[in-house]
């Protein structure tokens, strides 16, 4: 088989810094595990806007469609706040998700033992936590029409539309049921069926898919507001959660903080299988571009490195090597190494972005 291709889009803010560390990891696997990738790099977000006047060129879009997997850093920053909505950095990311049809966004929230003390919640609430949020990523209020700011009489009205078709709900439900089957066999679906028709349909369709294809999985339903409350009260009651685009955006940030830092959380956005059998896929950290710390060597590269681990698992069928990388991260944390986001106010000295990457590479080498 030919060398798999990996398109890297570092993007804005801390994106390029954390991606530099991922490149070290990719190189390590090439040199030590016979896992070579054909890596190329391109621009997205504000970086693409600066160079081309658009947050994603058609050429880059085509390269993403052709790649075996895409790895993205982060997009956005205050510099671009006043840009027209249509060319904001975020539009580049949303176009990738939409045109690659990456409907299933996996956002694991896992609390590493070494960090259990670091969460703002009590240790026994988060220790050992391992949940997976499956967020619908190509529809809902992010993309529904009509949308816009319109004139109505003497005032303006802002409109967005929450819209879901049965097939959009069914396909993300199936991907969540499949994951639940491989994990503890439990799935909780979240919507607002008490106030939204799209929520009623969501609940109906998830129930139908369950009855027809996945009755072996234990399914529960929860209103998304109650779900947010339960996620902070006792998150370990959940295993896999499936929810829509907007609720998934909110709930995954919440779940990320359970683990101590947003700097720890990877994600995989998956679509339908391509001709070679691999799913269309984009991997990115859940954290944003963090412009306040960009360029200072303070960023935590772990979320992006763990996103590459997800690529090894979900795109390249290298589950054992993904586990090797995850264990290297765990080992470095167990050694007490921390970037600034993982330190309290106790005056301990953080290591830099680059030192964290080097430490993980050293752990990988020690694993051989
Ligand atoms: C995320 C981010 C994005 C989103 C932004 C950057 C468009 O918050 O991936 O969670 O809202 O989906
Ligand atoms: Mg978000």
C-alpha cells in the first residue's frame, strides 16, 4: 500500500506551536515504527486570510478532500474580529467540516490519574473518568437556513435555524451506538425535546435506530440542560453521549474541564468511508487558538498530540501505536511534567511547549 497522506493545517494562535510538537511525534513514528506518512502543510483560518483573503482556498479544500487524514491546529484570533462574517477564520474550519461531510465528531474526555487533583471538581468525581461525546458536526443551527441579520420594521433581527433531517440524526446515532457497543454498551442522547421540535424528532429517530439495530445497547435520553448539570454532578454515570452540533459544542467544553484543562482534549471528526476504506477524517484539539498565550511557548501540545493518536486509531488502523502514544503522554504527566495550563498558583515551574513535546518523544523511545 502507498504511504498514507497527512495534510497538516496549523492555523492560528497556538496552532503552529502545538503542531511543531506533533511533527516531532510523526517523525518519531516514521523513524522507529515503520509508519511513514506523506506529510504536507497548508494554511487555514486567519493565516489563510492573511495570505489569500479567504480562510480556506479552493486548492486547500481539494487537498483536504484528497488526503487520507487532515490534522488541524486552531483557528481565529482578535485580529480577525472585525472581518466580515463570511471570511472569518472559523468559516474555514466550518467549510472543511461541511464539505468533507464530517458528521460524527468524537470528543473523548478522559481524566489522567496524574491530573485528578487538578480539576476544579472534587477528585473522586473525576478520577478515572473516561467518557466520549459524539457531537453532530455538519448540520443543526451552525448551518440551517434561513440565517442572517435582517431588517424588520425599525429594528434588526438576527436569525439562525435549527434544522435536522431524519437521515442526519440516524447516521450520527449509528456512529454513537457503534462506539457504545465497543465500550460499556451505554448511550445517552441529549436534546431539548421539551421545547424544540427538532429535539422531538431527534429523540424519535434515535429511539427508532435503537429498536431496529442496536437493542443490545442501553439507551437513555436526557434534556441537554439537565445533561450539563449531571455532567458536573456525577460525570461517571455516562459512557457515550450523542448530541447535536450546538449542544455538543457546549457540553464538550464542559466535559473538557472535568479533566483539568482544555489543553488535554483531542477530537476526531469522521465522515463516510472513502474508496480506500478509510473514513474521511479531520483531527483537531478541542481547545481554540488561545491568542493570549500564542507565540510564548506556553501552550500545551498534548491535545494536538492526542489528536494524532486518534488519527492512528481511526484512520490508520494502528490502535496499538495509538495506545503507545497515549501511554507516553500519561507517563510524562506521571513524572510530574506540566505545561503552564496544568499548574495551580503554587509557584511550580512549568515546562515549555517544546519541552513537553521532547519529553513525550523520549517516553516513546523508552517504550521500545
Ligand atoms: C469547536 C469550536 C468551533 C465550533 C469554532 C472554532 C467554530 O468551538 O470546535 O468546538 O464552534 O465548533
Ligand atoms: Mg467549541
